[in-house]
């Protein structure tokens, strides 16, 4: 008997149909996107590896996916796990632009025990040499693999299995775009089997302290990007807009410019939580004496967009800087 795997499609390149087989960049103007059942029907090879159960979701450009969609996906995963007997795993199709953010948010908030794998594609299913079909087949195989349990939310593209916490999109169009800069992939979905070589040490779903299913919204958290000549204007605008937290995407190894630093200090004085990340793309930030005096927390090695999500979720359970510092050390 083949394992049962639920597939939720949210849109993105993996759902898109271009105008012709060489339309691999401007296919969005065709405005044709398949829903979950149509995607499953397009790739009959899926039936060779699992009984795939499509679950309909609306198609949303991935840059427009945020809290309402994350909450809906969490509830859909709850429903699938409760209503599908012997469910082995869940696959979520997603546009690659913000795939890492959705995967990370779900890694922090899902309450289902079965593996959840987020998958995308760099080329639409209609394209010559599309990666959509193989990525989806391998995502289903990964979700169904018993070895995938207990590893948190996973990301699968280009035969590589990555941890939601660590993976990021590193190239606009290349097939090998999803990488984990500091640590590398967890494993591979090869033709003969799904194989793992390491696991993340940080806390993952379902055993987290965050639950978005009953929330109406996330607290506002913004990102202040460091650049030569930045003068604190963005930071002050974020505070004026009601930000409860700000992630400073600082110069490497992790610090804001002088004027931004002054604005961030003002923000902390007004009760805004500030977390220091870096624009470098990899590596930890360090909480030295100056940051301790100023009340700036650190993001560890989370990139700015992921630090923003964790800070927003942290603010749903506490406003205590010491507790938020613990949360960043835990996840």
C-alpha cells in the first residue's frame, strides 16, 4: 500500500503555465495557474510513489503571502492530519520568492506530527527542462519517508532537503538557488532513497511555544537595512508607523551605521524591541558590551527576513527582552 501524502498548492512558479516551452522568465503575464488537483493530474508519476491527496487553496503570489495565509495553512494542516487516516506527510507548493519565510513561519507554529515539506520550482511545468515535476515527486517522497519525522518543516528543491530555519534563496533563476550557507543540506532525495546526514539542533514544530491559529494578526516588525549614508529616517518612520520590533540588517559582522544606531537607541527608549542581524548572508551576530548597554538583542545567524518572523512571533508571547533573547537562542 502506498503512503498517503496531502498536497496543498498555494500558487507560484510550480503552478504556472507559460505561453510556450521556452517561456521561463515572463510566464506570469500568461496568468494561468493550476490548483492542487490540476498539478497532481499533470504529473502522473506522483501515483508511483504515493497516494497524493490534493487540498485546494487559493493561488497567491508568494510575495503577497503573510500571516493570514500562514494561519490558514496551519489550520489546513491540522485538518488534513485529523481527517485523513494514516496520513504520512504533507507537501505545500509555494512560490520561491518568499518560500523560505513561509517554511520558517510554519516551522515555528505548526502543531502536526507528520512531516511537512515546502516545495517550489524555478521553471514552470510548461517549460522545457522544468524542475517542477521532479521537485514535487521528491517532495512527496520526502514527506512520506519515516526518516523525515521529527526534523521540523523541510524545504525540497533540486534533490536537496534543507532545514526551514537555515535555507535561503541565493540566486534569481538558477536551479540550485536554495542553499544553507553556513551548514549545508540535511540530506538528499536520490533516485533510490531519501537519505539524511544531519539534523538541526534548534527547536522545531510541533514542539514550539507559538500558536497562530487563534491570532488575528502579528505585531508589526520592520527591517532597517544598513547602507552607507543611511541616516535613521527609515527607523523613525517604522516607529511612527507603530512597529513593536525592528530588525537591523546591519553591516557585517553585524552593526548599524552611526545615524541608524542613534535612531535605534531612540526606538528602544520608546519600548521597541531591536534585534541585530546582518546583511552579509551568513554568519552569527555578536552581543558585545555596546549592544548590552544599549539593549540591542542579536539574531544569531538568522537572516533579516527570518529574524523578523521570529521576533514577531516572540512578541505574541512576551515583551521581556530577556525572554526574547532566550527565544532567539532556542530557535
